[in-house]
């Protein structure tokens, strides 16, 4: 893992924390950015899609059967979040994204046990996924 990767990964969790904090203190709109719920849900979809894309890219370097399952799961997770964003209320969207982040972490755990990820990357993913899922849970409770 490059020296920059942990900082970028951790900083990617900051919008989740900031949006959840805004909802806790009663801030529902942020000047120039708009509705906090929309900000959080759209950011969650972007990051869910990004993380799924990382998995999709990894499928190219894994044996055929496992690689195909990985590619399929990455697409299912992304599309589930997107459809929730388009069709469901905020709470359902955020819960769907939280489940997606947990599933992506579970996939990373399997990739680590099969030797495709480093222990340091997985450790970072556990921490960041915890921060993200906790922030999404707080947002659902306080929304």
C-alpha cells in the first residue's frame, strides 16, 4: 500500500462523518451544497460504486470462477445502492448502502484469506468501513 493510500482512504470517510454530525445537530441544509440527506445519500452511492469498481478491477486477476462471482457481486452491490437512491426514501437508501459497504468488506476479507489483499489494507478497510457504517446508522437515526 502506498503511503498516500491510508490518508486518502481515511479522508474519504470524512463526508460521512460530517453529514451525520450535521443531522445530529439539526443542520439540514449546507450553503452551496444543499440538503444534507441528499449529500450523504449521493456521496454514499459514489463511494459504494468506487469500492465496487475496485472489486470489479480485481476480478481480472483472479481465477475464472471466483473472478466472475466478484465481478457479478460488485455490479449487484452498486446497482442495489443506485436503485435504492432512485426509488426509496432516504432511510432505505442509507441502510442499503450500509449493507453494501458491509458486503464489500466481507468480500475483502475473503480476498485477504486467498492472498489477494495485504493485511494492512484489510485493517484499514475494517476501520473505515466501521466509521462509514456508524455514520450512516447515526444519520438514519437522526434524520
